[in-house]
C-alpha cells in the first residue's frame, strides 16, 4: 500500500480563502478517489499561509477493474448509434453480441477484467481536482492563464515515495518542498509525508492548523493564568490568526493606562478588528492595558513588540482625540447633517430614514404598548453618530458610539441603550436586543430597509444579496421570536410603504407585502434549520402558515418537532392519516360542513363535538395559547376517531349519510391542518 501527498506552495493566502481551499481539496480528492475505485485511508488536508497540503494513505498501486457485460442500444437502432457505443467501450462493432432480456433484444459489450496503474490515474485526476477548486477571490500573474488565490509557485506531488508526474497549467510537479529563510530560497527533496512534516518541524513550522490553533490557545491561556486574568479568547479571531502564521510566537505588549478611560469597544476595535491582537480582560470584565500579539518571527530584540506598541499608541491617540471632540456634540443638532449622507440613491438620505422611523415609532408603540416619546427620541437620533469623526474612523462602532454620546449628554439609559443595540443582531448567531425600546427600534430599522429595497425592486437573487436583506430579515424574525412578540408585520409594511410614498419614493413593485411575506417564510426555514428541526416538520409548519404571526409559526414548529416521535405526535399523525386516506379515495360532492341532523350514531356526535371544542381552543388570544396543549387536544381525538371507525360505516349506501360523514372527516383534517399541514409529515 502506498501514500499520496501533495503540497501547493504559493504566496501568502488570506485566512478565509485558505480555509475554503483546504476543505475543498480534501472533499474533491475523496470524491475522485472513490469514483476511480481507489481505496484509501486517513485522507486529511492541512494549510499554512503559503502551503496547502493534502495526504492519503493505504492506496493500492494497482486498481482492479472487474469484467462485466455492459448493455448498449436496442437492436434495430441506426448503425451510427451502435458504432458510437462500441467506440465508447474501445472495442469493434464485431465484438458486440446480442442478448434478449425482458425489454427486448439489446447489444452488449463484454469488458474483460484488468488492472490499471493507480499512478497513471492519479496523474490524470490531480490536475482536474486543482482546476475544480473555486476561489471567492483569485488572481492571475505574469502572462500565465492560471487563476489561484495567490500566485502558485510550485506543486510537490509524491506517490509511493516517488514523484507523481503531471502538469497543471504552466507548472510541472516536483519532488521537493520550498522554504524561504533569511531571504534565501531553500529546496528540500522529499520522499514521504513523515519526512516532509519532520523537515517543517525542524524549521519550527506547524503544518497542522488544528495543532497550531491549540498551541496559540494554550499560550494565551497560560499568560492569562499567570496574570490572574479571565481565560477567555475571541474564537473567530483565534481561527483567523491561526491561518495567518505558520511559526507562531506569542508576545505580550502594553499601552498607556490613560487610554483605559476610552469606551471599551474602541479599545477592542483597535486591537482586535484593526490589528488582529487579543485583548486581555480581568475578572470584572474590564480590559487591561496589555494585549497579545501572535507573530511569525522571534522577537529577541523586542523590535516587534515595540513596533506594534507604537501602532496601537497611534491608533488609540487618534481615537482619544475623536472621542473627546465628538462626545459633547449635541445628537439632536446632528440630525440635519444626516441629509448629506445618502442611504441609497432611490431611497433618499439617512435623514429621510430617521424621519420614517420617527413616524413609525408612534404606530409601533401602540402595538407593543411602549412609551411613544422614548421610542420617537431613540428613532430620531439613532443615526446621529454617523456624522462623528469617531465613527468615520471606526465605522464598525456605529450605534455603539451613539449610545455613549447619548449617555454623556444625559439621555435616558433605555433610550441610549436602544441607539447602541438597534443594529443587532448582526448575524444568525449574535444576540438580539432584549429591552423594549431597543427591540422596537431594531425591528423598525430592519423593516424600513426591507420595505425600501423591495419597493424599488432591489430584491436578493439566488446568488447575490448586496444589501444584506436576508440578514436583516433573519435579524427581525429572531428579535420577534426571542422577545416573544406578537406583531402585525403586515400593518407595519403598509405604514412604511405609505411613508416612503409621502417622501416621493417611486413605487416600482406593486406587491411588496406579498413578496416580503414569502421572503420572511423562507428566512424562517433558515432559523428553524439552525434549531435542528426535521425538514418535514419545517415544511408542514411553513406550508400551513398564512398570517404574519411568526412567533406562532415558530412555537408550533418547535412543539411539533419535540413530540412527533413521541406518543402524542404519533397518535395525532395516525389519526390524521387514517381520515385523510379515506378522503383521498372518496370524492366529496359538497364542502359545506357536516349536518348534525344527519348524525345517526353517538360516535358521530362525539367526534363532531370534539372537533368543535378543539377549534374553539385554537381561537383564544395569542398570549393564552399553549401549543403543547393544542397538540395534545389533536392527539386525544384518537379515542373518538377509533370509536367512529369501529362503529360507523363511512361508505354508507345512503349517499347523503356517506357525504355527511366525509364532511365530518374533512373538517377533522382541516382542523389538524390549521395547526400544521399534517399531510407533509412523515412517520406513519
């Protein structure tokens, strides 16, 4: 058994592109080896900023192709079809034979068993695999046609301790790895993966990204322990930094304590977002004036530490200047300056947006029973920090700086907090606003954006969403769900359409509300998938949902998924299926509902009464609804339906009685489907 490994050596590839390429090459190689019937084990990919490596072991040197009879075209087809079939199997037409099977007489080709060289097959498939790697951003260089994440300089390919020969674009495979050391290029011949890895280890390169991540994490945790600091690490930053270095060195640096008077978010943004440093936090969740640098080089003379401290000093000095300059600027007086900031060409300015939010504040505050004045103030000044120098320097802090400005100027805490949180959530995993003024402003802001872009027909496509409307919709829905809110979104959409019209925005889409409702339902699927809900349960819930109460949709789905495999769910589903199967076989002549006068048996009356009691329970106010009890009510109908089917003949000779009983089963099924569409559920 032999080993295959490939190293693609290039200029430094950005972290995000690196992760994607690493995953792709592993998946593509696995798929191709399986397709070629090449058995293998321990297939794994690794990456550093300059190396993309993949290896697999226990690969046979020969591939056995079993003999087989391959069915071709039917006898009687044009001769050229027969000739093409023979050609595809690399035999002559005379070598084909006829064989009668169930569907007639067909031509067959007999393929003899043989062994082919694994090395030859790999030489053919590896270039195809490399060509199939897709890059979100790629580049070409010199006069070559090859597009890669960054210029690809060499391809090391070894199979069975020998060079695997192939050509990919202008590059021919080699049997050596490349290392840049002290401005010199070193080439080292390699025979196998262990030798390759040992060579890199001697040069202090950690090829395995998981080992590299663990190494960096352990160093950071050790530093925190030694300084009695909180052992927390920014996971996304750790993953990014892991892919920025291959010889990680962890350095502790510091900045002037006076900068700790700045809002913590400014310091975090400076260190983490701009410089990729790790902040250190004490056990009271306060940032300390030390930070961690992960670098690729030793720093025996402290040049790296001092250089990075100077960079941080300059950044924090600028931030301090803007903070002291901006914090006293009157937020209300800044509103008019928002006229100079374009929201979107066809939708007016940011000032126009704040005016729509201010008007909506009155409307939404009635729905949610909130303080109108507070919500209006928060809406009016929610974007005022955009004209500040600090947000100009740190755009990722918009909203957050508005909160600090508002607190500094004496705005009430819940109003200030709403300004700081109204952009939340920023992803499907981030937290949502939890305070009433905060979540109300967040909902208004996102819905205003959605209505606006749908109004001018700038909707997301299957491949593009330049205005992040999917994220906005998911954020809006999560805010509603996680705050247990019942909101008439349809009414809010109508109100926003009206305010856009009053501002002179051209209505290019006459069915904004309908389109948005479909869009919201599709986004609900994403939210429910993240909750690991069964696909059939999601489909059953979404397809039965026709109103704008998305909290109801969410709760029903969660309950249905929880109980579908338990007795409650099984009873409900089996009851529905039994009734619906009869309705599929028999056609109703009318659909007016059953006539109680035509009931001849107590079982009919009992089932009818039970259905009516369930329907009544389903119509109570939202805040009093208990969806687990609703499902239990449906489940409990099993006793009544079992008695009905045992004692009542549905297919009665009397057509009126038959139709009336079918009507009874029809309203039973429609009652079930008003909870979720049971016809979409699997399991019985």
